[in-house]
């Protein structure tokens, strides 16, 4: 890292900071510029020490040179990770299409949706049984009953089940039914949950928190990877900005940016990322054009009566059209949307 | 709520939505304007139904009239809530001053800090034993050993202990030592934790998430209040914006805004809210001038060697000066900073 | 609009506001709900009156029902506007590809770039002669000399020239050389410039300010349209958010959103929108997939020595590849990228 | 500045960048770290060259060491600038209180307001004659007639006049009547206007754009200072964030931050910064507590009928109370609010 001294830092302050760098086991390399002195610290082991140097006397700022994450970094593992879970393949030339309702509401609702999205070409099924809800007065999910319905839908359609887990104490239960554990945006920095989900051995879909930076997202992934679980999919689902015409702002440049920095696949959620059904299909197409390895879309038999997120859910017919367009995009990009036959690797 | 139809919505669509409003048990009241029709829905029970109406045919938007929170609302309880916990009183004419290190690092560090902040006039002690850290490679806290040190510091100084709990499974343990449970910004929407902390009976300091809206913060408080716990302090600690010269942006207008909407006291954290020691004292003063019911400040015997947050921690001397200024501000506002003698009510 | 009274508003306050609505020439329609009274005001002429009602006694808020813009609205003109300027066609089935350097630096630089982008398939040329620069110490452009070079490049290649005008007093001069006047993001709310550019009769490319809302962008366009100029292209070039890994955040959902609200074509600028050359091509593709009517891209013969914006400029070779991919995207979307032969309509 | 090479940058790339640094007239100082090479460039003349190096081969990023502004910097001029204009003194121990309506609407409105704010203790008068309005359908100001009314109000009350100029071509006209030229937030980067206002010789109140960084604000000030005008007041008036309960977010930490970086005085606008009359007084107090050198507040005889900004305007009575509290704050801070008698220096 680089310790930038203030203009007018005294020789004593500079000497003090050189010694501090040495105390941290790093090799100090001072450079005396025309207006300021900077001290390069060689041997840095990521940002562990950076913050403590910032409060040294005469220090203007400390600039990190290394990214703070390790295992998630493409510098460490140059080849792209491909995540496979049941019918789902995400990464490299494969684009996963995950679709289904926000919440599991009933067997009828879930099974009809599963059939419809399967028919349209989805490669996995989504549906929430444990729902984190902003308001305590909103529908909180069917819990284990919902998981059973999801499993039934998988049995019938063969589609892998992606479902959210919102508490470390539920991980075992959810992992007993799901093919992929989803960590929601609100829980991106719930480290106990990340570690427990990581230890479950199930692939994890990790959603970006609405104010998380790329480094924070990758460090959250690192908690899961460090628990011995290499199968992490990152999910861009939108950030909080001043834009009020969409529920969140969906910054698709994070897709190619993440591809440069990490080997982990990147999935995009245009449903939460826009909050309006009419904007979902254009943004699903845009996600694929930007290089996304997967798209996760909310679909409901009757959005008007959905218990949650109806305003951003596609009907079966709308989803059919979205899939047709997404397939054209994938073709143009030289990528494939395929239902995997588990067992074939 | 108000259902706003699109310009050109058909009579059938309007009739359909009138019926939908009726189906929800509300009384529809259509108003035919010059360009658009709107349907007022009378009898609304907060935003439970709002979102489902948004996906109706011909609907442009649905405008809520009521705030989504109930129990936290000043409309429901006009008099301000005063929270008392050991030496700490927060609310109404009382301003609480909570000070201490980011992390409990050692008995020596904690006790010396407790003595120093007591001497300077702090009314409660902060210190983290369980640390949620962005990076898995950062110091994660002393856990129960840290709690014991905090309790020892309380025994010696008489200052109430405010400390963070990061997992529902730790609530009992932490509540066994703490006077106030802190819910950190990352966990503001960890609903299981909110409910468990609420059920513990201990007063809760609830930090605003860096991208949470006021409604989301108040609904999170509502999870705690609904668990039967009336002693909730809200804490503004800054939001994520494009500003890069501060760690977060500290929007003090949320203090008077919250006072209008809720009876719960509002505490401000200028340490996290700025991320730079030199900005902490001015913003602590500004918080009191804006009407804050409490301030929580990071103080460390030697910020340069702190295991976390050194760059935003005050030295003992700096904290002494900050307290002197804060006291002047409180006087000018006609408010008091006092160490409560528990047992006196 | 809807005037929402506070809970507990007195009958006198309600009566007062009913009279205020009447005084504004609107028809008041009070609705007495279970918790609050709201007053619908019928005959609203956009948001002229809204703000004055907000400070009335007992008023909680005033909710507008109509969009504040008129002439730009798709409700007023349902068919999409197609803008034609020399070789450039933007809108409907036509996608314009505008390419060239950030700044005109020399005849050699400009002509070689013009030839290269023509060869790759661009349909218009960009290049700045008047440069608004954050720092007074940065290169400010060649001014009229730059305009002459641009005109020479058009003469040779046939490509229409898009160039920025930064001051109302320069409009005549710039309009004498340019095919399209660009209004930069910093000037989106420079109303005198908008009106003068509007009056020039030249098509205008209006860039969104980095913190402008959609309504503000459309109202800025309305200043130009009201000057009698129907040929306005809106340009999404990114917004300021907390994201630090890109120069701005490029929110592509604004493309389909704007298509719903306005008949004006929407161009996307992935160069400024990302600030990194490596992210430009993926975001150009994504823009087309999201439905953009045009893309504007910075290209430079040697980005490393560019006098401005080199870090986000494509080389000729990179631009060639970008065009090939964009053409695939356009094909998949059923749209065309064509060089117009002026005179053919 | 520091050129950070990518991990795996080749010796050729490193050598190329060392030569590039040399070509820019700087002295390269390469440091070969364990994972990366960085090249310090000594002799840097602010960010002129930084961006061009960013597109070099193998470059990860370029980190500036110097602030991009010069003349505004406190490093260059350590003592605080005090701006005096008629009755107004701003800076050092003096706090200026500028008050008046958003727009000049009539002689009666302006004179009555001038008398009221004078009586309450304001030290200067504000009022807009040229109004930049988001919507072309809103009231655009009385223009020169408004300036004459402002001058009449000054004649009667002795208060200095602060009024906005929105176009370079109006600077002479406005400067003929005003004591201070205000550059509004929308025009913060209208460089032609900045230079012309700078050349007028009148003190300038420069408002921060709602998405401007601190560096951008200071560079905008630098345009004015470089025109030979040392009397620049910076004005924090709020930024665009996701917060929807206030019109803008008022980040008061910019006050102490700016005091560290620049010698220019800092004024705060709590009216635009909050957008709600009820939040103005607490934030005015907070601004002074944070160290502001001035506060600018909207006051109107009858906010309910104001032609602009009524919802954020104080009544005379409210302003009287605000002044009383602000005076207490100033006292507590050891600062003074005084009406200057021009001629006394």
C-alpha cells in the first residue's frame, strides 16, 4: 500500500510512519516528491493494516494497491468457475435462466408456474418459502410447507430449485430441499449465515446488497468460499440511488467489471432490479448482452393477485416472449441456454 | 390509498379496479378527472394491498396515503419515548452520550477508555465483542471474553454497556452482559435477529442500514416493538451516496424528520457517519443542534494501533474537548446530559 | 392532484384547502377516509400549483397525478419521433451509431478517426471543439478551428457531425458547422442554452445530467421542443451513485422507461457511462438490447496520448469489434444500423 | 502520482510506462512489490497527465497524490478568507445570515420581507430576479424589475443583496444591482458563467451542484478565483441521494471537510437542503454547530401563496425563532452574527 503524507508533514512524522510500516512486517520505501512524501509499503497482505496506518500523525491517506479479496480473485484463479446444480449450468458458455414466483403461495400456483417456465425454456425454478419482508404485516412465506411444494415441482419438471434461506438456523432445513441456496440482498453481510450456507455444501446464489460495493460483494463471497464451498454465483439485483422511476437502479456494467476481477459467474435479477414488469424483458436481454451468466426472473400465473411482488412479475405469456428474446441474445453472443441432465457432469 | 389509472384506461379496466378495491374490503371512490381517473380506496390498512393493485390492468401507479408503520408512529403515541438503561437516559430533555472503542481489544484498553470517557462526562459505554467485518481476514472480536471485560468496566465506572449482537443465536449470551443491545447497520433487516432482540426485554439501539429509507428503518423498529419491547432507540449512522470524502454521508435532517413521525428517540453516530476523526466533533455538535437525543462516539487510547476503526476514533483528549462542546450545545438547546442513577427511575 | 391532509387536520384546515383548490381554478373533491381526509383537485394543469398547496395548514403532502411535461409526452404524440441529420437516422427501427474522439485535437487525428469509424460502420461522427472541463487547467478545445476540422471530416466521409455547444453565445457559430448540436450533461439545466439551441433549428442531442431525474430530463427537452424544434434526442450517459468502480453508473432501464413516457428517441453513451474502455463494448451491446435508438462511443487513434478521456476511448480495432457485436444485437432485435443518404428523406 | 501496474504486467509494459512518465517531464520511480509494480511519478503538476496514463498497457490504475485545485487550497493560503459585501461579513469569527424569498414577486412582498428579516437580525437579503426553473411552465422571475426592487429594499434596510445570475450575458446587468452574485447549483459547472462572474469583481456565492464532488466544487471556485476574484463563498445546499423524505440530502460534514481543504468560507442552505419548512430551523442550527460561516434561508410573508418554494419557506415568525436559536448556537461556538457597517472595513 502507499502511505501519502500531508504536505508539510515533519521529518519526525515521516520517520514515525516508516517505522510503523516496518513494525507491520512490511518493507518501507519512502519517495520524497516535490510537494509531498509518500511511503510505499512492500509485502502488503491486503487491507488488514491499511486502516490503522490512516490515523498516524501527518498521514493524508493510505491507498491500497491490492484488492482486499483473495480466493474470489481472477488473478488467483484465471479460469471461469462454472456452477452446476441439477438442471442448472451457469458460467462460461452457459447461461442459466431461473424463473418462478416471488413466493410459494400454493401447490397449484407453484406447479403451474413450474410447468410454464419449463415449457418456455427456463433451466431452473425459483420460489421463496422463507420471505424476509420489510413490513412485519406482510406475508412471511409458507416456510417448510413451501419447501415441500418446491420439491414436488422439481420432481415433476426436473428443474433445479433455487430458494432463499434467511437465517443460519434454517440452513440445514432449506438445504434438505433446495438445489441452490439463495442469500438475499438484506443478508449479504450476515456473516454467520454466509459461513453456514458455505458449509452446507450446496451451491449459493449470493445477491448484492443494495448499497454494497463490488469489494464488499466479493468479500462476502469470500466468506462462503473460505467455508470450503467453491460454487458461488454472484447476483446483481440493483442498487439504491436517487432514481425513483425504478425500484432499484440496475447497473449492468457490474457484469463485465466482475468478469475482469473474479472467476465467479454473475447472474442478473431484472425483476428486483427494475420493480416494473414492463421493464423486465428489456433488462433481461440487456443483461445477456452485457455478458451475464444467468438471469433470474419473477413469473406468476396471475401477478395481480400475487401475495408479493406482483408488480414486477411476468405472466406466463410475457415470460415466453422474454425467453424467446433472451435466446436470440444468447445466440448472438455465442452462448447457450440448456437444461442440464444431472449425472452427465 | 389512491389508484391512479393510465390516461386512456378503458371503462372496463376502471370497473375492474373498482371491483378489486371492493374485493380487498375497501370502499372504492372513483374520481373522473379531465385527463385521468383515480380511485380512492377508503378503509386502507396500510400498504398490505397496495402492491397487488399495482399490477392491475390500466393502472399507472398506486399512491399510499398512510405510513406503513403503526406502533412506532407518533400519530399513535404522541408523547416522546424516553429510554433508560442503567446510567443512560435518552429522549425528551435528556441527551445520552455513549462512548468507547469500536472493539473490545483487552481489559487494559477497555478499562482505561471507560475511565476516560466517564471522566469526560459520557453517560454510557460502547464497545464491540462480536464484530461483523466486511473482510473475513479482519479481527472478528473477543466474543464472550469481550463481554466479560465490558461488564468489568461497568462494575468499575457505573456506566451502562451498549454492545452489538450479530446473530439471533447470541442474543441470550449478549443480553446476559449488556444493558443495551445494539443491532448494527448490516443487520437492520435481519428480521429474526430483530425479533429475538425484541423478545430479550433489553433496550435496543437500532442502527439505520446505509441504504435504508426512513420507512424501512421504522418498520424494522416495528419488528422489535411488536415483540413487546418498547425501548427502541433509532440510530442515524450515515448512508451510502456518491460522496467519497467521507466514509458515509451523515444526513442530519433525519433527526427532526424522525421526531415528526415517531415517538422513538434518535441517536446519531458521527464516527461511522464521517469515517474521519477530524470530522467527528463538529458532527457530534451538529447532531445535538439538530435535536438528537443521543450521540455515540468511538474513543480509543491509541487510535493508531486500534484493531478496527482507528481512523475515526477520538483520543481521550479529543473526546474531552468534544464533550465540552457538546455540553455547550445541549445547554443552548435547553437539554441535559446526565448520568442516571439507576433505581431512581 | 391529490392534497393529503394530516391525520387530525381540523375541519377549518380542510375547508381552507378546499377553498384554496377552488381559488386555483380547480374543482375540489374531498374524500373523508377512516384516518385522513384527501382532497382531489380536478382540472389540474400540471405541477404549477402543486408546490404552493404543500405549505397550506394541515397538509401532509400533495401528490401529482399528471406528468409535468406535455409536448415530450407519448400520451400527446403516440408515434415515435425519428430524428434525421445528414447521414444519421435515430429512432423507430433505426439505430444510430455515433463515434469519434472526445476532443478534436488535430486534422490528422480527426480525419484518421473519421475514416476508421466510417469503415467500421458508424453512421455519424462525434468530436468536441468546445470542451467544458472540470479543471481550468485542462485542455479546453480547439474551438472554431476544431469545428472546421469536423466539417472537413464530414466533407470527406459523408458522416454527419455531432458536436457540443457549451454557451448560448456560441450556438450560431457551432450551428454553422454541425449537423447535430450536443448539449452536455453539465448544461442540461442551462435553460438559456436549451432555448437558444432549440431556436437554431438544428437537431439536438440532450445529455442527461448526472443527478437529473427522468422528469427533469423531459422538462429540459421541453424547453427545446417549445422553441419550435421537434428534433430532440435524449441521451443517457450515466448517473452519480456510490459506485466507485465505474466513473458513472449507467442505468439502462431508463431506455425502456423513457420509451413508455416519451416519443423522443433515446441514445446511450457507454463511454462516459462507464469510464473504462474495457466496459464500453459490453454496455454498448446491452444498450441496444435494452432498446436504445442510438449509441455514442469515444474512439481515438491512440487513447494513451489523447488530450482528454483516453481511458474510456476505444482504439480503431476495438471499435471495429464493438460495431460487429452491436450489429448482431441490432439484428437480433429486428433493427437496422444504416448510413442515411441525405436527400432521400 | 502513482501508476499501479496490473499483476502480471510484462517488463516491456513497465518499461513503456516508465518512459511515458519521463515523456511527461516527470521523474519515474518504480517500486517492485511482491505482487505488483508501481511507478511513482515525481514532479506532478496536478491531474493534467493522470488520465492519459490510465490507458497505458498493463496499467491497473493511476492514483493522484495532489489535490487537483491550487488557488482554493488551504495548503497554498493557510489563513481563512473573509468575504465582505455591504452589510455582510462571512468567514473566520463572523457568521453571515442571508434571508429572503426564493423569488422577488412584488415590491410589497420584497420590502415587507426585507424589513422583517432585518428586524430578526439577518445580515443580508436574498431574492431571485432571474429564476432557473425545472419546468418551462413555471414562473421565471421578474428579471430587471426584480433587481430594481431588490435595490430598493437595500436602500431602505441597508442589507446587502444576494441574487442569482443564470447567464453570462446577464452578469453586467445583475452586477449593477447586486452586492453578491449567486451562481446556482444547476450552473456550478457553467464555466463561461463562472469566468464572467469572476471578472465582474463582485463577491460570488457558489452553490454546490447536487451531484458535484468536493473536488469539482473547488475546481469550479478555481475558475472564479483565476479570473482575479478572491471573494468566493462556497455554499452547501444538498446532494441527490436515495433519500425521498427530503428534497435533497444535506451533508453537513462537508463544512468541516472544506475548512480543512480550503480557505474559502462555507455557507449552508437548509431551505433547499431539506425542502420542508419544518426541517429548516434544526438544520440551520446544525450548520452553525458544524462550523458554517453563513446560512442562507428562504423567508416569505405568506409561504402558501409564494410563486416558488413556498413549501420550504419560513414565515416571519418562524424566521424570528430560527434567528434566536442560531444566535445561541453562534454564541456557544464563540462566533458572531453582526451587520457590518460598510466603509468600516
